[in-house]
């Protein structure tokens, strides 16, 4: 359930980042103009941090997950729903199983994805494609 909530966060990721930036800019402006006291500015800074790093991601803090900044995919003329959330969920779970068991356990991740996101049939190939690196330097292992 935690991984599902974390994956849902990434669906709104670009919007939340925009809001966090707006809050940071407001705090900066209020500090420069002397319009308010420091505790209020500190509250705004804390809010911006919570928007950027929500509590739902705490269990996965040590696991790096790449997030696409692109919009939703269009596949064969039909718009795919929850693409970013699905890929994030699969990445989180695959990394979790690699950490715990030393193996990605793609079959288990596919089953968990079907449970967390009903209405779709996820195969092990879907999971493998979701977690494989997409940038050339990542595929080649270059830093």
C-alpha cells in the first residue's frame, strides 16, 4: 500500500514541483522585502520540502527511482492511463526485492502491480520494460 501511495505521488510530480517552487519563491520574496517574520518563512520552507519529499516516500528513501518528466503515453491511438504511476510502482518494488532478496522477482512485481492497479494485466515483460534503462549512457553503464 505504501508503494501504491508513493507511485500515485509521481502522477502529480511535475505539478507538485511547480507548487514547491512557488512556495520557495514566496518565502524568498517575503524575506527580502521584510514583509513577515522568520518563523512564517520557515513554515513556507517546510511546506516546500514536504511537497518535494512527501512522507509516502520515506520507506524508499535509499532506493533511487528514475522519474519521467514527460506526459502520459499514447499507444496505438489510445492514451495510456497511470503510465508514470505504474512504472514508478514497478521500479520501487523491483528495487525493493533486489535489496531484500538479491533478485528482481519480476513475476511477483507483476502480480503486485495487478493487485495495486486493478483493471490491467501486467506481465513479466511489462515489468522488465518498465525497469530497464532508457538512456543510452545508463544502458552502457557509463557515469
